[in-house]
């Protein structure tokens, strides 16, 4: 199995890259997260954002798997499928999308609780996508949740109703605006019926059998390394394992079976939601990158925070994941700048210098190195030999700093706007 995952705070362009390379695989499998993801794909001049559906869905002959490490909200999933079919009427996702029986449900009260916790001063505000993701994962860990396979059990409705009522009785004690319970439970159970059209099975068995038969699998990560529940910038993280080892646990595949691990990074950094961001730009440059890079959340529409590339953070992400190939995206967005900055290390409050990879230190001052900027009309570049010298120097510098080759360079949002560098 090869893996594609994000190295920063998400939205690095995973969807676009996976859409492109999934044709080389038999199976594309999402291993973590839920509809908090927003993976944008442009096809034939049209654009769609996938949340739960793996980004290999457009490839004829590729089986798509929603793995065990994910959490699935059937209401959101139903809307996504209907939207996908509108986007491309030729697709028949019922035939090439398989869902793990062991993936967990996101129940409708989880969304309400997410909003409540985000807005209530008694809790830390994370800046979540308000999809009930943390509530689903925390109920999983508490062993109070229901899983996809449970929907076939005769007492499923009763079990869900019990959880919904318990959550409602909690919420009734708080000053919360909540829809009638009958309304959300009706919508939920209708969406569960819709979900039953899909093949829900023990995906671990399916995936391991496929490997024995010599088939190839691409693991698709959502969110990214610095949002990982264990290794990210806690508490401002998501609730799942977003890293390479998360692909093994999330899909039930042995670490021995891992081949290439593609790490996707932007040529700069962005972040949505709260939390530390040492290289963040608060000036016109930050705004310029936001506008040129169209840095507005694919999932929530929120403006993304922008900043320069952070090498210590990137080195940390490369290390945690064992990245074998780097995919650099959005080099086109920085085009036209006289010089571009990268943070090479941090100066700590006591004046000492932190040069190595590590968890981002609080209150650290990023020390920047300025490199020559590049300028090109990227829409006409079809071959690496046509890339500006300054950009090639930037890539060499990055490779040297990371010790990993940049094998793909993305130079626009379109499907074809990517160059194979090695
Ligand atoms: P993901 O969550 O990692 O799949 O990334 P998103 O889809 O949330 O955000 C990436 C955004 O950048 C999307 O709007 C893509 O269409 C766009 N994009 C991807 N690669 C490039 C690139 O190389 N250049 C430009 N300008 N846009 C890109
Ligand atoms: P993709 O897959 C960027 C962020 C939220 C918030 C934190 C927790 O498109 O890269 P959550 O809803 O997961 O409880 O929110 O994580 N976040 C993302 N940021 N891209 C994503 O996904 C994200 N998914 C969650 O903004 O800061
Ligand atoms: Mg995204």
C-alpha cells in the first residue's frame, strides 16, 4: 500500500493529487476523519469538493473504500452522493464504493454538541468544522457509539434512539437552540436506509485479500500531520490519526505492507481554525496569498490563515510519517514575488535557537531565509525544463533541507496542472 497524506494543517491539495494518481491503483481507501475533510477536485472545468467519498471515485475500475478509522455521518454522506451524481451523471458510486462495517457513525446530536462546545465559554474553542467529529471519536473511545455494521441489527433504531434521547436530556439542561428530536431522528434513519444501498463489509479482509492477490492500494489521508490527535498542535487538532501509521490502524493493514508515502505540502502554509502558526502573516502579503491561492476553506468557506513555509514543522512531519516522496503544491501562487521567505529555525524566548524538528514551540520567533522569487506563466508550462531557475533552486533547497525528493510539482488547481519531476 502507498499512502498520500498532508504535511501541514490540511488543504495541501491531497484531493487533486489522489484524483490524478489513483488511476495507477486498484483500490483507493480513506483511512481517517469524516465530513470535516474537503478535498477539491477539478474535472472538465467543473469543481467538486469531496468530504467522505475517497478521491479515487472518478476512476473507472478503481474500488473506493471508506475505512474503519473513519466516522460517517449518513445525512451528510447522502447529500454528498446526490451531489456527486449531479456533478457527473455517468458515475455509479453504489458499484465502486465499499464501506467498513467497523467505521463509526456520526449521530445528529454530535453536530449539535460540537456547535455547543465551540460556542460555550466553558470549553476551549478549537475552531472545528462543526461536523461532530470529536463527538463521534470520543464516543467511540468511550465505547458508547454505534458502528456502520450495527445498522443491520434488529435493535439498531432503539440503540440510536437511546443515545439521541440521552444527548437531548443533557442539552435540555443547557441554554441551546435545538431542533425537535423527531425531526433529526427521521432524517437520520432515512439516510441510514440510503446508506444500505452500499456494500458495507469487513474492509480489512477485503483489503488484505486484495494485497495477497497482488492488487495495489492507495491510502488517502484527510486533515494532516499537524492536526494529528497525538502528534499535532494539541489541543488545536482534529480527533483522528492523520499520519502514516494511522493508515495502517485505520485500514487494518500491516506496516510491513507500506511502500511509498507521499507527503503533500504547499509552497507556503495555511491553517483554518485556531492554534499556533509561527510563520503566520498578518500583513498585505498574507492577504495577497489568500486571494491568489483562493485560500478559503473547501468545507466551511472560512478564510484560511496564511504564512510562509515552515521548515522545522515540515521536517517534523516528514520524520513522523517517514515520507519517501514530496509533492509540492501551489508554487504558482507565489509567482511574481521578488523574494519568498522560508522559516529555517526558531528563536526561543530565552534567546536560544531551535533548529531541529520538533513540536512547534509556543512564543517562538521564526527566523526566515529569503530566497529569490520566480515569475512565470504557469498555465503554459508542461515540462519541468520550462520551470524558472529560481523555482528549481527553491526545490533543491527544500530537498536538501528535508532529505526527500520533490517528485511532483503542482502548478495550478486543474487536473493536468502538475509536473512529474523525477
Ligand atoms: P485537500 O483538502 O488537501 O484536498 O485540499 P483542498 O482541496 O481543501 O484545498 C486545496 C485547494 O487548492 C483546492 O482549491 C485546489 O483546487 C487548489 N489547488 C491544488 N493544487 C493547486 C496548485 O498547485 N495551484 C493552485 N493555484 N491551486 C491548487
Ligand atoms: P482536509 O482533509 C483543514 C481543522 C479545523 C479545526 C480542527 C478540528 O480538507 O485537509 P474538526 O472539525 O476536525 O474537529 O476540527 O481541524 N480541520 C481541517 N483543516 N483541512 C481539513 O481537512 C480539516 N479538517 C479539520 O479547522 O481547526
Ligand atoms: Mg481540504
